[in-house]
C-alpha cells in the first residue's frame, strides 16, 4: 500500500489534478489514493474507539474517520462517470 509522505500527496489539491489527466491516469491516481484513505479512516476509527470515556475526543476522531470514508465515496462517483465527462465533473466534486 502506498504511503502518503507529505501533504501534497493527499487532499483537495491532489484531487483537482484529476481533471487534467488522461482517463487511465485518473483511474491510476484514484487507485493509488483509495488504500491511503482506507488506512486513514481505519486508524482514526481505531483511535476513536481507544478513547473510551473521552466522549468529545472520540466523537471528533469518529467524525474525521467518516470524512475519510466520504472522500472514498466521492472518488467512486468520479470513477463511475463516463471518461468523456469526468473532467467537467471533478471540479464540482472536489469543492
């Protein structure tokens, strides 16, 4: 699984580059990012569960975990878009 080494490896800036890539490169970039997002979501969920008795902190981590999962769903929607219209859809999905 690829590891994100710096902030430019993840996030909205990285996602916005999708619109400027060929269709196959878009899918490659998404495939590279999905395991990173899954690991991040899993790590945040595990941390939230370990904070039993610290409701506020646990809730914050759980919320961040759910945001990571939501990013996966956005990427899956992008994959489902026909390649010809995908670039026009990426911008609105990354806002």
